[in-house]
C-alpha cells in the first residue's frame, strides 16, 4: 500500500496478476475469471482493485516469502540470514 495506496488501477492490477495487459484483464473480468473483485468508481475512468485484496491473493498464491523486487541485494541476504537460510556462494 505504500506505493499505490488503497486502490490499484487496472493497468497495475493486470501486471501484478500476471496478465499480458489491460485487454487480457478486461476479458477475464467480463468472463468472471478474475481471482479478485474489481469495480468502477463514480467520477473516475476505468476499473480498480483493492490493494488489500491483491496482496491477499498474492500471499495465498505465492506465499509470504516473496522477495521485494525493489530490495537491495544486501537486504535480501539479510532477510535470508534472519530466516536461517544462509546465502549460497556465487
């Protein structure tokens, strides 16, 4: 939520959910095949998803040990050490 706030626009939701683009997301929404609810907002264009719903879906789908794509290598190594995993030699 720090990056996007409580709502995600369709373009961001499509990327996170793994769709090739907003057209693919739209087709899935029309066919009732989305794993999360999306909704329009009066006075704004497009469709939106709750950041909390997307985060819950992500955790359910890939688990809680997802590495932050914006984390530095040092932060990733430190997190692995804290979990007791150690870091493999390169």
